[in-house]
């Protein structure tokens, strides 16, 4: 399978923007090439220089943790940027299509709509696993991308590994596995399978387990050909210097992150059990993520009552296969007990 032939013709022929710093080789100390402010920044730290367009120091640090080479790593302004770039690089507006598997993360559809790319929806089965036959039927010659979210948002479950492998073995476009919640899962990541599957793209993010949603930093791991295409299309300086500096500093604190993951997983199991004991809770779905999908007697009423007490959960009552459900992020132990007391106080 030739990834180069999957990209749009205009992208294949694109001469990417060449930054000032791309155009010289060797050592330099006087930079008069990029129209920056040579005096400095009105801040304790200087941000007057443009950042490294390819974020090599940060990728090097990420590579040491993930075991994925730099040439297989793309960094974006959140994984949302990688999702959008996949559409822009590979999908011809008004001609190509992509497959999504609802109920799932909402941005795949929004990005498709922004880019005027047809969406083919193949709902998950009632057990929230892949409808492999449905997917096979939906694929045609213009299908460029299939998005598989595992663990899936908003259902919380991981997708059965062998089912994902079946899609990888049978589809001639890019298979994007969104692993935003992988740190909370029992299931192994797919980032070690990149050499086996050239069409695989794995998305991960600093927004969940790493506690850096405000920084906006996402990762895409893929074949070097796919990564080169994304780099060609992205804005030259898509990751700010401050984001690169802060993410590098955060990577030194992996111990803290692993500790939070452990607590979150333990709290998830405890909260699931405690929710099930409440009469209003009809079902708590097993979760491999840092949130719980729960079916309640009156989702809209419960949602409103919680808002009144200053507690915000996500109302998923109108989403296919999630009728009557609320999605609840696992909070700190203190926050989880506030939620439980509030639910207990609601009149039946
Ligand atoms: N993928 C999934 C499955 C998500 O739930 C989210 C955020 N809710 C994202 C991607 C986006 O993450 P980021 O903050 O890295 O853009």
C-alpha cells in the first residue's frame, strides 16, 4: 500500500513553506533573518525567537518515553490539530469519504464537515464493539480514513484488539486509532505496531493523563511517510516555544503522572460501585478511561439538578446508543464524594 498515493494531488505537488531557519546550515549567533524583535521579550523569559518548527528536543524526550522514533512522531496543537490535518492532507472535499463509528468523539464529524468530506457512520454494536461487516460494506474506492477511538469516548470501553487488527489488515486507507485515554486502559497501545502496519496512525494527547489540557499538545504516531505529509501541511510554527518548554519540563514529572493514573483507576472502580448502589442508576458501563458512562432514570432531570448544585457532568442522553446516559469524569476523591452526596440528595 502506497501512502504517498493516498494524499490529495495538490498536497502531493505542494512546495511547503520554508522558514527562515530552514535556509542556512552551520553555527550562527546573529539572527537577522526572521524579522523578530532582536532586543528580547517584555517577560522574564525570552520568547522573541520563533520556535523549532519540528520540535526536535521535545520529540526526542517523548521518544525516550514512548519508544517511537522521532521520524514517526508528529506534534499538534492538541490531537484535534492532527485530526484536522488528516482531512486536509488526504481527503478531497466533495469526493472522498471517511468512516466513523458512533457513538464516538465528536470532532471527527466536525472536522469532516469543515473540510466538506462525506461521513459514513457505522454504529458500534450494542456491546459498543465494531460492526466489522458494516464497516466492510461502507468502504468504497473513495474511503480514505477510518477513525477507531479506543478506549472510546463516550462509552469508555476499549475496542477488541483483534477487531482493530482485522480492519488494519483489510482496509487500503489510513486507520486512525485515537488513544486519548490509553493511559487508563488495561489494553496495550498500538504504537508498537507502526512497522507492521504502514497505514496506521495512533493519536495520543497530553490533555488527559498528563494533566495538560490547557497547554494544547497532541501526538500522532505513524509511518514516516504519513508524518512527512502532516509536517508539510501544518502551520510552520504550530507548537509555541512556551508549550515546548513546559511539555519538556512536564516529562520530567512522569512519576507524578503515573501516581495520578493509579489513583484515577482506583477511584473509577470505587465510583462505579458506589453509583450502582443508587436507586436512580440503571446501569454503569465498564470503563477503561478516566470517565464513566451511566444510564440513569431521568438523565435530563438529573443533569439539571446537578448543575443547580454546581456540579457539571456531560449529558449524553441524546446520543445514539447512549440514550438516558450521563458521562461522568472521575474526579478527585473529594469531588467524587460531593457528586455522590448530591445524587443521593435528589428526590426520586
Ligand atoms: N480524542 C478523544 C477521544 C477525546 O476525547 C479528545 C478530547 N476530549 C480528543 C481527542 C482531543 O484531545 P486534545 O485535547 O489533544 O485536542
